[in-house]
C-alpha cells in the first residue's frame, strides 16, 4: 500500500491513468475530481494525446511514454485498457525503477491471477485493505457476484444468469455491440456460452454458474436476472431478509425486496439495486432476483475507486456519492 506522498501540496496520493480517453477512463477522471486525497497527475491516451481533458482545467491527455512515467512515478496506476493489453502495461510498470505501490486493473487480464486481489468490496473488503495489485471485476460479473454472494452457501445446482447491457459496455471501439443504428428496435444476444464473466463468477464465487448476455439500444446500465435453486424451501420474505442482512452496512447497495429495480434509475449512480426477489410458491426452492447497476460506475469506475479507497484505508465513500 502506498504511503501518503509529499509530491503534491494538496492531496496525499498521485494517480496515473492508462486508457484515459475510453468510456471507463473518462468516468474515473470525473470521479477523481471529487476525491479529497487522490490527485490525477497523468492521463495516457494514444489517440487523444495533446487534447485537453474535459472537466479538468489545464490538463491534457499525454502520449503513452514509459520513460516519462518512470520519472513521474505515481503512487497509484489505474489501467482502463482493453482485455489483453493491460498485462503488457503491468509488465512494463513492474520493470520500472519505482513500480507503483498500487495498480488497479479494470480489464480481465488479472482477474484469474492469484497474486492479485479480486476487488468486489461488498464481499471481500478485508482482503482489499492494504493490497497492492487489484483486479477490478467485470461489469456483468459485478451484478452476478452481488446477487449470488449472499446465497452462495444455500445454492443447489447451477444458477442461470441473464444480463442485458447498454451499448457502452462494449467500449468505444466501433463494433456490432455498440452500433446504435443496428441495435435500435431490438436486443442482441451474444456469447451465450463461454463468456469470460461466466468463468470469472464461477471462479471467484467457487460455484459454477451459467450466463447469457445481450446488448440493448440504451447507453448505460445492466439488468441482471438471476434464477437459482436453493437447498431448502423458503419464501420471499425470508429470501429478501438474507439480502437485506448481507448489505445492511453497505450504503451503495439497496435491497428493495419484491419491487422491480429499474435500470434507468441506476444510471449515473455508483451503487446497485437488488429487487424482484421471488420464490415460486409451487416450487419453494426455486428463487429469482434482479440486480441493476451502471456498468460504467459500479461495473467499473466507482468500483475501482471503492477498491482504491479500501486499499489505502480511506473512507469507503470518499469521492463516491451514493
Ligand atoms: N465499458 C464498460 O462498461 C466496462 C465495464 C467494466 C470493465 N470494462 C473494462 O475496462 C477496460 C476499458 O473499457 P472501455 O469500455 O473504457 O474501453 P474503450 O472505451 O474502448 O477504451 C479503451 C482505452 O484503451 C486504449 N487502448 C490502448 N490500446 C488499445 C487497443 N489496442 N485497442 C483499443 N483501445 C486501446 C484506448 O485508446 P487510447 O490509448 O487511444 O486512448 C482507450 O483509451 C476494458 O478492459 C473493459 O473490458 C469496461
């Protein structure tokens, strides 16, 4: 864990961001403007190098330059690079004269690496405290993890998760999944088998799951419907009370029992809402719940900040307003 640096007059820690002009990078920049202890000192972007950063007066994107990074050596490095590109950035940072005390990777590159801590703070904050290498969970994986963790030890069989994401989940590089004109009026299922977040949740939860994603023509947000079988009969009240108890001390997680959470209402907010908690009266071991998050916030940037706060021992909501 980095100790507060004396590099900046006003804030205790310096942070450099790689992949700064992407969808996640921009959200993280916006959040950091409100953070009292962390100063964004470098924002790397190949394509936007030299251009001013919106909302950050006097600061421009910089061309990636490892030598310059070796000089500036921020305390914290946040990576918002595509999957497959973060590992090489980490290798370069690790080989520098002063590797960052804390690296947080928003890609999938270190989520299966046992030497990194998987950062889903509501389920493992004590492991994140003091960690130097944190893998930020995937967006769908966050919604699945939050819904399945409280009932993990009561599951029988394989839960099935059906996630619908806004097109910002596909990042800003043009693709079928963020082509608004092609998406309009429909829903596009993809990767119905073998999605990496299926493997991520199965691995971190320690219970196999199935997951089918789709993308819909709204910009931000995820609606995750989770169907599961429990090892004993229950009812909706009892099931909802498991969720309420699990998240009693978590200001970012709202449990609304049987009411259905609306994805439109979570957009722009850093937490999650879990609702539509149901049990089939005809088969009282069969349950369901729905979780909504903003994929760019709880699914990425605000969760990264939660993890950084936890690693540094800062207040858990610093820079994040529920
Ligand atoms: N979008 C989401 O909802 C979401 C949620 C959770 C996690 N994530 C993960 O967070 C990471 C960033 O996602 P994003 O949505 O912000 O992606 P994005 O909008 O596509 O931005 C990617 C960033 O990485 C830089 N980059 C470097 N090498 C690149 C390459 N070969 N191809 C494309 N971009 C490259 C980009 O370009 P410049 O260097 O030119 O700036 C840009 O700054 C990904 O690993 C993604 O899986 C995304």
